[in-house]
């Protein structure tokens, strides 16, 4: 199964790990998900922050 990555440095989608691990996000199951990596990561961060806020009550 092919894994896809989003390179934060270049903004490009990569098939398989091609760049430094510190420059990429993933793996993702599809090219489309890798292309949406910044949005997916922001959504997850908001969700985790909301969960943490609930835990702190």
C-alpha cells in the first residue's frame, strides 16, 4: 500500500518518504489527504485542545 506525505518545507505531496522526517507530515492513506495535511493537522489540534479544556474542568 502506498503511503503519502506532505512536505511542509516545499508544500508538495510525496509518494513514500522522500524528504527529511522533520520536514514532512504523514503518512496518509491517499494523495488527497496528504494534500490536505495542513487542514487535517489544524482540525486535530483544535479537537485535542477542546478535549484538554474539558479535562481541565
